[in-house]
């Protein structure tokens, strides 16, 4: 029975052509009816784009760099995950509804699936984008170690699956294009993982400003230090080490895996790279978004 249960949990279902976890789809009407509030800040990412990283940064900014205040709960419990549903645990919607304002929430949903009240209330959106190739590599290793997501198969198989967008939360291409397109119409701060790697302090300053905060230099420097890959990899509150192995098997691949730009070069063959570049050009035609794929 145990195997069947886990097997069923791994299945994806679709909403408007976007594959999502079955438990999320089963809870879809509650998710769509979610009531956002005008002072909500929503952290938005495609999976594996630096969600945990930006969550830790936002949390430290909110608490003015006070490490003790940030380190009371594990990162997964700090910002309710809107589309999360895994009964009998409380859903993301239920957790968010129970949270006092001003709330900081998170989602991986593409724009077309976001609960409409976020637009109606003109919430703040903080989007972090990561280049497609590194995202694919990171997602591949994540699906290998995540026991409640579908098995990615071989790297060659996953390469095709990722391109076709048959992965949880759908195609990278449309996700990134969708959020980029509306960046001037709503209050959106659009950041890139690669810029964060290049100059973390500068990107943190943008977030501070966006959150309407004012922090002094020493606090900023402290946040930069505390949110380095090395620190977050060691920290049990950010490295997911408290999640049971039956859900995240870190002996297969650690959650804090490499945290670099350009690891795709260790995975893509020359011909995969050529094919990917061509598909990328087709799928990203007409958008002005530019990514950096190595530093
Ligand atoms: P890799 O698998 O390439 O190492 P998410 O939180 O959206 O699931 O993204 C996870 C990815 O972000 C992983 O990428 C992880 O290592 C990376 N990451 C997390 N914290 C980081 C940090 N402080 N600096 C750099 N990369 C970080």
C-alpha cells in the first residue's frame, strides 16, 4: 500500500495544460479563490531558480538582519507556498489565511494560473529568474532526489522532458516570458540569479528598496554574508536537512547542490547544446529578456 500511495503522489495532473502535483490540482478551486491583500508581497520563481536563496534574503531584510529572529523556523515554513497541498497537512492557502499582515508568500505558478486576487489587489511581486540551462540541470538533480516528484529518468530523457515543458509547473520558457512581459504593468521587482551571484549586495539593495526598508551598511554586509551559498548549505534551517529521507533523499543529491552559474557545461553535450540553443531561439523569439549563461 505504501508503494502505491507514494506512486500516486508522484503523478502530475494538469491545469490548462500545465502539469502540477496531483494534490495541488485536487485543491485547485481553493487555490484560485485565494484572497490576496494589498500589502502582500509574493515571491515568484520557476522551480530551481533561487527560491530558497531569495526567501532567506527577504526574511533577513524583514527582520533587519537579526539572525535570531530569522532562525526560529525552517525556511519552508516562513512564507506560505500558495499552491501547496498535501493533506492532512494544512494547505498553503490555509497557512496564508492564518498569517498576520503584512504577509510574504511564495509561488511557482505561471502568470496565467495565479489566483486573480493578486492582480486585483495590486500586490508586490518579487520574481527571480535563472538561465534555462542551469535551471534544467538543477531541476534534474532535484527530481532525482525528490521522492514525491516524478523520476526524471536519464539525463538524455530529462533533456527532452524539460524542453517539452512536461515538468512540474510547466515550461520554463513561458513562465519566464509571462512574468517578464507584465513587469511594468504591476509592481514587480525582476531579479536574475546570475546577477545575484555576480554582485549580491547590489541585488539585495534593490530588494531592500522594493520592500520599503532602509538598512545601514553593516546590516547589509551581514545579510550578504549570511546568505552565501556556503552559509546556507551548512544551515539546517535552509538546507532542508530536517526533511525526511522518504521525501528528500539528500544522499542522491544535496538540496544545496552547487549554487553556481554554468554547471550546465558539465551536463550538456555539444550536440545537446546546439539543439537547445536553436529551440531556445524559437521559443524565446519576440521577448527582450536576456540571460547570462556563465560568469
Ligand atoms: P543548484 O542545484 O544548481 O545547486 P530553489 O530554492 O528555487 O529550489 O533553487 C535551488 C537552487 O538554488 C540550487 O541550485 C541551490 O544550490 C541554489 N541556491 C540556494 N541557495 C543559494 C545561495 N545562497 N547561493 C547560490 N545558490 C543557491
